């Protein structure tokens, strides 16, 4: 462990929705904590000075949904490469989903992920434990043991929780530990064999589709179970207009339902699948323009609480297959900020402050994690980024092992300049 | 008040505080009979009591049998495997056969909630519910209350927390009804998957962690956690249950006062309760067993004989 | 002679048969007779029948202690569970405490009760005592014998014999339970 150095972030736009702060000023970090912020601050002797002029200084982004593939598929990603990729994307913390091999469904596995994350010395890694042993949807995993070992939530993501009774029990049992239960909403019999959104494009391309209802049926089921049990359900990667209407219905009734949306569902439609590019294949699939617009509005009005990446690296060999055979998933840690800025902020749908709220403040709050704030005395988990800077997405330059992105070659706006975790620089843009 | 409890004892939910107090007050002096060299009084001599146990139970049945024999009643034990029930005889026919044999009282334990009432409505004999499904186990509730009352002197204002699988527990329900009627404050503690959704409508507080319960209570009634709950998926494992909800010595050491520890038995040592606690100085578990016989004697006594009042004979004492 | 037989006219209102002072004298005399008939107090155990027999037994014991200088073991017996009329008596009588303070095998047990009437209470008391052991001898001391025996029961020591018609009643009141010491008699139908 290297010593804490004093760091002065100079002249950036300090943007912290958690404390209603938005204005140009300096930020001084000492001993890994935010020591002072605002106005002009004199640099202490020996402090590293980072020129943030023209950039935004915000609480570090937190991704509550990503797949780091370790243990089991270290050829595709490791916790080390994933944590570094996260840091490069401006994330100071990520929550790692448990659909590893073996599944992270016990205290030893949770401890392993935590240890690997700690060793990575990049973004913080918080393990999410499985809901059921082996994610088989049959037997409840030991939530207590996993939380005691460091798990921050439970999920069977990768798979839906098919049994309503299991979902109910999970929501009830999770109440003892105060953790959310995150569900991948997919009704398996409706979605079986589907490779993309069911609509005009899938009909033209001759690909079996997954109807929006496959997601919506499970979403409303989960919302109703949250009402029955008083538990906290977190709906992963919401992608349809119907889903966000149902979430709104639930929230209006005071039900503890929170939801996330992914950058790709906020930017791309099923038209991306033209050409059968498997980099446009993920689950839930890219939907219609009307769905994209509805999800964007939901992010704006807070119906969708957080933006998460669902970062899902795959081996090139696996993805280079017939469309219907290819695995679902795209990487997203290193493009998330740019996609969100380009499609949501530059288009005028969201203010930058709201984006930071959805990417940093809300994730911390909803999952009970430290961070998401620049308040004095808190740990210095900070992202410095330039929302205006244009850059071309080059997958070969990614720190993630995965290359599967639909944004390759595109010019996006929004570049991370520097990421700090615990007051240490874990990523800095070259040049 | 010719029949102060009515014909049957089916549960505590619909008894009044006066009736419950009468049973406890009657049980008190009956305790002494079990301390005599000749543990018998002739009160129910000639009465026939059938113990109709459709669910296996050693301790409750033995307790009832002692109570009946110590009151000099003639007892007959019917266990499911030996009875014609396994040949498919319905509960209705069993009831009619009992009645045809002029049985005075039936003590019934059955796996279906409501079975005791079903029987009571169809036969003239007194029916005592020894546990019906997950509905009620009134004599257990009564002996728990007697034990607490003896220990504290009163139940009014005393804080009793029931810890464990309340969802499936008839003991919990009987305790909740009885204790609240006599003025105690009742709470429950356990994983939410083992608490009824509508638990707050029972008029009890709910604690999610056993540490909170220990902080609050004067007494804990620790329920047995059955292995079936794990296989049915309500909790992940017995081990985790012990780690999160187990009543352990370490947890009790942090209690702000000396808690009374109760358990209806049989215990899963190392699951819901650790041996050090069960065998420790605050445990009244064995007293519960002693009080159980007295309470059951009291119930038999108060139910037996439904003759209408003869006021003159009753008053003044026939000397 | 067991006691003074006082012929009574039929009273029409509750009358005092013994007032507090008379009761005290009678109790003292009963205590002497008990000691005399049991050949001393060394082997004696007094057992009072719930409820007022218990208070009377206490007072007798106090007198004996004063006179003889020795403490006499005292017990209480509740005979409710041994009654032969439980099926017909109506309201379930509350069961009182039974406490037998020592082994009674070989002892002289003196049962103490307030009123002796049909003798059924004493019959029940004898059955109950048999469950506790085998005394060498059982005596009976009662404050009032009102006649009307239905069983062959006989009191060894009697405070006062009073002829009471069937519908009449005799009540013994003790200060510990009733606030005053008195024995009253009433004909049923006028005052209860």
C-alpha cells in the first residue's frame, strides 16, 4: 500500500448533486479524504497538482451491475482487468454480479472476489451474492454469511428468478440484512430462443424475437412481490416503455422498487442488428425508438434511479458466430460516460448534474455504499472528466479484455481525464 | 358459571382474560399433587379420556396422560399408525365411534388446522385441542403463561418476545393470544420469510434481529426451527439460522437485564438455542414441563362434568 | 363431654351463637382437649380444612404452644378434588392450597374444621390424608357440630353443638378472612 499523497484538483467545475454544489473551484485531498473544496485552495508542499480546468470534478461513478468473469472465465476478463477498465471509464466502484464459475453463492466465494478486487488497486469491487445456490432457482443461498463476508446485494442475474415463491422468500429474507434483491426480468417461456427484440426488424431479418412483455411480466411481478413483502427489489437493465410505466405505477404507491437502465438501451435501437452484428446482441435486447425515448424520459424523471453498464465481456471467438448462436452481452465500462453524455446530455434530455446523480449519487444511496459525494471528510472517490471532448472509440485500446462493443469507430463526446479512489489516482488519461 | 370454559378447550383466541386466569389459578395448587408420594387425586375417577394423536408427539401426549392418570381418569391412547385412520376412516367416523363408546373427553392433536373444532362440533364429549395444524396449542400457551407468571408474579406489562418460525407455529399463536389478553407486551423476531405477512395485525412488535429482541425483552420464548423449513426454502440453512438468529450465550451476555428463556421443546441444540443457554441459569424449560402437567390437570378438571348449577349445594359448603 | 348442648328456638333472623370472646374461650378449651386426647403434643400434627379450618388450626396451635411450650406442625388440606359431589355441585369450586409440612406416618393427625354437618367433607379429607401416608391415629376437632350426619363420622373434640334445621345454616367467620370472629346461625329464606 502506497502512502497517501496530497492531491490538489485545480480549477475544475465541482459538480456534486448530493450537496447541491455546482461551481468552479479547487478540491484538496489529504490522507485519502476530501479535505477542502471550493474557491481557490493553496497547494500544500509536495502535493500533486492536477489541472482540471475545463473539466468536471464529480463524485466517482458507481456501476451497480457488471460482470467481471472471475472466477471461471479469466480468459475473458479478470477482476484486475475489469477493475482497471472501470477506472478508465471513470468508475471508482463497481458491483460484480455472481454468475461466475463457480457461482458466487457462499461466503468463501464472496471473500475471494473482495480480495481480488482489493489487490487490483483500481476501482473498488463490491461482490453481489447469488440469490440461489448455483443460481439454480431452487435453494436460497446464505444471505447472512455472504453479507457478513462483504456482499452488498443478491441477484441471480444472468438468469431470471423464475419462481415467484423463491423471489418472495428472497425479498422477505433479505429484509433481515437490509440488502436489495436485484432481478433480471425475463419470462423464460416467452423469451426462449429469442435473439433480439421481437418487432418489425426481427421479422425482416428472420430472427426469433423476445417480446417486450417478457420483461414487463416479470417487472410487475417483482413490483407486486415487493409490495407484499415490504422488501427492496431492484430491477436490472430496464429496456421497454411498458416496464418504465409499471415502475412508475409501483413508485406512486410507495413500493420500494428501484431500477437501472444501461447506456445501450438509452442510445441504440434494434436497427443496430441490421447486418447481423453480434456486437448488437445482448439481453435484454435493443428495442424500438419509442422504447429508447421512454427509458430516456424515465432516467430524466427519476423513474429509473441509476444508470448501470451490465458490462459483459466475451471472447472474440465466442462472439464471432451465427447471430442466433452468439452469447448475449457487450462491454460498457469504458464507453458508458461518453454514450450517456452524447445521447442524453448533448441532446438536452438530461443536465450534467442529473447524469452525475444517476451514475454516482443514486447508486451509492440505493445500495448503501460509501461514496457518491464530494462532502468534506468523505473518502476521495472522484472522477474528473471533460464532457465536451470528442474521441473515437477504439476497442483495441480498451483495458477490458473484451472487444465486443457496438460503438467501435464512433465519435463520442465525454472523456475521463482522471479517476481517483481513496485519494489515489487509479487512472489518468495519457496526454 | 356452570361450565366456566364451555364444553371444549379449542384455543385461547376466543377465551376471556377471566377464563384464562381461572385456568392458571386452578393449575397453581394442582402442582403440589405431582410432588406427593401418591401422585393421585380421585377427582376424575370413572371418567374416560381418549388421547387421539394424529401427529406423532411424545412429550405432549405423555404430559396429558400423566395429567389424566393423576386425576384418576381412565385413559386410552390412539396413535395414527395403530388406528383405523390409516385404513381411511374419516375424522367424522372416528368422532362418531368415540361417541358411541361413551367417551367423556377427547384430547386431539391433528395436522390440520381446525380439526379440533371439527371434532368438537360433532361429539358431545369435551374436546381439548392438543395442537391443530398451525392454528393453536392452547395448553402450551397456558403452561408458558403460568411459568412466566410464577417467575414474575404477574404478566401485566411484561415483555415477551417469541423468536423463530412464527409462520408455522401454533405455539406462537396461542402465546400471542393468551399473553396479550393478560396484559403482557408481545413481540416476535425472526426472518421475514418465517413471519406471517399480516403479523402487525396481531398486535405485536416485530424485530428483524435477535439482538434487538434481547435488548427489549424480559423473556424469550424460543421456537424450534424444523429442518423442513430449510428444505422448503424459507431459509438457506440451519447453520445460517443459528449464526443470525441463534439464542447464544454471547448474545445473552449483552442483554441489559436477566432474561427468562423458554422453549416449548423439543430443542434443536445448536440451531435456535445453544446448550449453554438451554441448560443455563436463566432457562425455565424444565419448569415449563412441570407446569404443563398441572395446567392440563386444571383443564381436565374445569371441563369435566357439565351439570347445571345447583346453587344451594354449591354455596356454603356441604359439610 | 363434647360440649354444651344449648336448645335453640327457631330464630327468624341471623343470630350470633358465639361472639369473638366466646369463640376465643372455646378454641382454647378445644386446644386443651386435643392435647389431652392425644396424650401430649409431641406426636401431634394439626391439619386444617380449607378454608376456615386452616385459621382455626392456626389458633389452636398458638394456644398449644403457649400452654405446652412446643411448636405443633400445621398443615392445610383442600378437599375439593376428593369431593363425592363434583359432578352435581355446579360451578367448579376453586381449588385451594394443600400443604402437608411433614411425613404423617405414625403421627397423630388432628383434622380441624369449622362446621361438621353431613360428614362428607371429612370423608374426603380422610381419603386425601391416606394418599399422604399412614398416621397412627386421626382425630377430628370441629368448632361447631350441627348434626345431620349422612355418613358415620364422629368428632372427637367439639366446640359447640347446635341443632340446626335442614334449611338453616351456621357460618363461622374469622377475622383473617371475614374481618371479625363470630359464629352465626340463620334460617334459610330470611337472610343468606
